[in-house]
């Protein structure tokens, strides 16, 4: 494969990102495009028209995932899939989610114009939802593709305005997937291009990240019950101070994470104190823990150490402790064959890259159990994400799209798969 021309890819990618960003443009400067809203519908219909203009075969599935296909000439029952999610958080930037869709469209357009019809089908997907921003459910798009989304999980949920999930979906013109139908068997690979949502690539001045693993996550809600009492008349030795216990626990969590070292991370992101007034010893504290690692056994080891430390502190201060482990998601490895293929293409085309892991969740972790999957990252300026200030330098953006083009060419235009 000849080297991809940077100027054309860069110009087309930036133009289409700006165009898609007009759908759901927020007065605060970002994009708000939540599942099944008017803005979401307009974006998907806009993408549908764009894909048709580019000569792709276009269709929606039952729940609103949008697919645009370059039909294969020989292996018509084999499909290479790329893309990402079209929904956003509130007041989002221009890159999270929609970058993967636009990159896929640019890649398919380039491949079609340069090499003609592929041997296998190559599809770009604009997945309906990933963020969980409107309803308390995430990965609705990808989970429907792989068949793990269940009707019962969303039938009784609603958004903050009381609009039910089912009502919103049907008002947008979509409905539940027919769970009696067989799932797709043609998808032979999935590649997602995404902004890093961290600062590593920018700091190291590397334009492309090739993801080896998506981290596993364990999330907890910790509840500490002590005894609220007068701040002036309760001697220090007689207190059951929930806040003191929480403070020591938070320090212990940080110390354990530092001891284990990278890639383990542990975060206490939310703290609620009761009664939360200046002259009362706190009687109750609730806080969260988010712990992540690329290997399950090390994640379990670290979190078991954390749990043990919390129990010891609670006993020392004489407070009650409740530990609720409410998320236990395993790490997800990317497919080594596609990772190696991407590395080879980057080496061949002179593209600088870094092997790395993803510390955030993505649609790729859902697709990975369904089809061989890989991820590409491009730098995020200052690591900013879920924010109107989200930005990737156009030259870096182009490098990522070129890496995607190279991988899709190898998978879609060569006789041998992998």
C-alpha cells in the first residue's frame, strides 16, 4: 500500500468533524447530543445522507445503530467494521465518539477512491449510544450489536425529565432488537479510532497509540457510620468520627496504589459527609473508590489490600463500615493479530506509535468478545475530554486516520485475513 497523502486526509477529517459538531451544538460552546433526542436524530440522519452521497450501502438496525458499507467483491460474507458512538455527554467536545465515525468515513472514502472495491465488506458504524448520559444505561449501541443488551434492562428506566427509555426510542422511530433473530456472523474484525482522553501521547510527542488492553475496573461505594456529636464538648478520645476514619482510609488507598505502581490507579472521586456542618463531629461519610488495572489478578490483589486496610481503620476508630463492590469489570485484551498488523502498517508507512493501554472504557471492550478487536488512539491536548476544550492537532488526527486506513486496507483488500 502506498503512503496516504496527509493533506487530503487532514483536510477532509477536520471538515467533517466540524460539520458533525453542528448537530447538537451547545450554546455553552460544546456539543450535547443525547440518545434519541432531536439532536441525536438529526446527527444520525445527517450521517446517513453523507454515507449515501459517498456511495456506501446504508442501513439502520432496529435500535438506531447506523451502518455504511463498501460492498466486497469476493468475500461477501466477511465484514471489517470500524466506527464509534454518535452520542455525547452534556456539553462535550468534538472528538470523543464522533472522531471514530468520521475517521471511518474518511478511510472508506479514501480506500474506495484509491483502490476501488475491496475483497471483503468494509463498514463504518455510528453506534447509537455509549456514554450513559441521558439514561442510566451505557453501551446500548454496541451491546445490541453483540446481543448482550436486554429489553428488561431498559423497560423501566427514564431520563431526568421523566421520559421513559421506551417512549424516547419509539418517538425517534426505533424499537427493540428482535432477540429471536440470529446475531451477525459476518463481522471478522473491529477497529475503533478514539482520542486518548489522557495526556501521555501529547507529553511524549507521539501521534498514534496502539492499544493492547482496556483496563479492568472495580468500583466501590464505602459507607462509614460513626456518631454525630457536639464539636466543642466531645473529647477527642471519645469520638466516633466518621470523617477522620474516611480521611485515613483515603490516604491508605492512595498509598496502596502508589506502592503497586503503574498501571494501577485508584481514585476517590466523591465524598458525602453528614451532617456536614462546622460544629458537629461527622456521624456518617459515604465515598467512592474507582480502581483500574490491565491485569485482573493484580487488580484483585490491590483491591483486597484496600478492603483490608479500610476494615483495620474502621476498627481502630470504632466506626461501622459497609463496603459495596458494585462494579467488577475484567480487563479486555485487544486481538494480538490486529495489533501486530497495525504495528506493521505503521512501520511500513513511517508512522510513529506507542503501545499502550486504555484507562477508560470504550465500545471496543464490548465488541472484543464478539469479534477480533483493536483500538487506535490519537493525542488529547492536555488530556482534556468530555469538555468543549477537547482538541487533537490536525496533523496528529491525520496520522491516526492514516493508521486506520492502512489496517483496513490489509484486512479488506488482501486475500488472507490477518
